[in-house]
């Protein structure tokens, strides 16, 4: 990933001006420099490749000239999409640990091997993707899924693909609600300080 330059930002602004006839008309060169500097302050923390895609996405969706907020919103969407795994990748992750979890779980029957086996299962579970933990909520459910016979796996797989989108949406809603509550708390605390 390459670093974003002021010249890249200048190109973004020109691209927007070309695509939207009344976009960013400046009376003086100072106004352009100020806009360029403010966009640079905001966008310089992101890689150029992500910014390129975000600007193109914002232009393609916009009815009016995209503002910096539209572009950062697109960047955040891209970064979130890049961080999340597809349901197919998550199912593959289960299949990757299935045999090891099953074999390790067999040792839970023996008192002398119980603790090392439990530690190994905890280690495997903790290594799973956070998104996968929405479906596999604890070590016991991991062992249960990995102990299923080959005949029962297609049913479990269909359940997984049916439930994962819903679980991801609930998780995103919960995360967004927590962020909103934190913002409200900060504003309320800030207002209390100003009123004193």
C-alpha cells in the first residue's frame, strides 16, 4: 500500500470537478489550497489504493459533488469489508480445525488428560475469528460441531449459512448502538462540564 500524496488529492478534486459541473468553484487560489490542505489532513492517514477506490465509489453513487465526509464514509465501508471474512471463509475455518478439535476432545474422557485437552481446545477456540464466535459461542459448541458425523455436516453447513448473515447484522447493530451511546455519553459529560 502506497502513501497518499497532495498530488493524489489534487487529482481527486479535479476528477470531482470534471464529473460535477458546479463542484468546488474557487474565487482565489488560497481557497483551493485550504481545501487541499484540509483533505490532506483527513485522508493522509489512509493508503492511496483505498482512497482511490473510495473516491471512485463516492463519485459513482453521488447525485451531487462528493464531500470529504462522503469519501471517508466510503473508506470506512471498505476498511470494514476488508476486515470481515465471507461466510465461506468462516466455514472453511471450521473445517480447518474440525479434525484437531475432534481428536483433542476424545482426551476429555480421561482424567489424566483432561486439563491439557481442555487447554488445547480453549487455545483453538480463542484462535477463531471473532465473527465465527457469533455462531460458535463457546468451546462446548465448537466440540459439538466438530464431532458431527459426515452425514450431519451438510445440515449444519446449511444452518450456518442461513444464520451467519443475521448474526453479523445483529452484531453490527449492537456495535453501532454501543458507539452511539458512547458518543451521547461524551456529549452529555461535555455539556455538564460547560454548564458548571
